C-alpha cells in the first residue's frame, strides 16, 4: 500500500549519494536538477506501478469472492465484496459488469442498467456487458433494444461465447412470435457450440410452438444429453409424452424432474402429473 513512500525514501538516499558525485562533474545547475528529477520520477513511477498492481490483485480477489457469492445466490455478500473491488479499481469494467448482474438478479433494473452502462463507458467492446444489458431488456420486454445489444456483443470478433448472444436473439424473436428468425438464431448458436444445452432447449420450444413434435423431442433429448440435470427439458418431454398418451415415458420424465429439482414450479407441476398418472 505504501510502496510509493518506499520509493521516495529510496530517492532521498540516492540523492545524497549523488551529491558528492556531481560535485566533481563540470555541469550546470539545471542539468544537475534534471538528473535528480529524472531519478525521482523513475523511482516514484516505479513505486506507483507497484502500488497499482497490488491494488488490482486485491481487487481481483474481491471480484472472485463476489462472483462466488453470486453463484451461491448470496447477493448481499456478493455486493459487499464487489463494492470493495470497485473502491480499489474504479476503472475496471468487469467489476461494474458483475455488479450489474447482481442487481439484475435482484430485479433492481435501474441499478443494473447503471452498472452495465458504466462498464460499457469504460470499455465499449465488452461483449459480456452488452449481452447482460440485452438480457435486462429481455426482462423488461424491450425486444428490439435487447436484440440491438446482443448484436453489439457479436460485433466483437474476440467475444468468447457468441452462442449466448445468438441464443438470446432467438429468444427475443420467439417472444416477438417470429418463430422463423428464432429458429435461425438458435441454429447459429449451435453452429458455434453444438453442445450448448440452452440453444437445444429453446429450439425445442420453437419447434413445439409450430407443432413439430418429433423435432422438439429430438432437441429436448439433445439438451438433456448435454446437461442431464436440466429439469425443464425433462419436464417438456414429459408433457409431450403425456399428451401423446405415452404414459410410461411421461411418468419417467416427471419422476426425473422430482428427483433433480428440490423445489420450484416445475417440480410442483411434475408432481401433479405424477398424481394423475398414478
């Protein structure tokens, strides 16, 4: 924390040593001052660089702790750690991006947007923040705004997970009842990441909405193969089998939902269907 002060101490020690050396040199006072100032600046900047690197390390630690709490659904602890990170590195766009995600999960849309906007002010090419801002617009049912942000995310050739943005564009079009464009973008996501379970699932929902049951079944199965504990895909298969009077297969899927989903509406609905089947 005080590495710059150590740098100053090193400067004063060095300056005393230089005084005797410079007395024997034939140079003007201005040149001598320039040398001293040069030494001072070099050491001071070095100390500041060390201090800045230390701050970023500490900030990264708080950021990782915040992300960990976020994944554990402990939003209060997540924000506590992330605010420490922001205080140390107020110019780090990733910190604001994650803070925005926490507020988005808390459904504090105003605070979420403020932080995503701040992240993008610092780094306009931060695709993750564009994608997250688009997700916020999805929740607000601002479909066109959402699509615009997802496309901005995709405009960065270095975006590591473009399948997420394609999948989100597909969902926006699905909610706009443009099933053709929805399916097109889900397929784009799968072209990038063939095992992306959410794209398979959403594609299944798209096919289901236009009564392409065989295709829907295939996509829900693909989703389960990629993510065996994805309860929603098991539930959708259970519904299809139930409506097709394939009772044994429906029962198997609803039982699987009850097994892997400890709570929630999907589990409750599956239990109701099991009561009917039994």
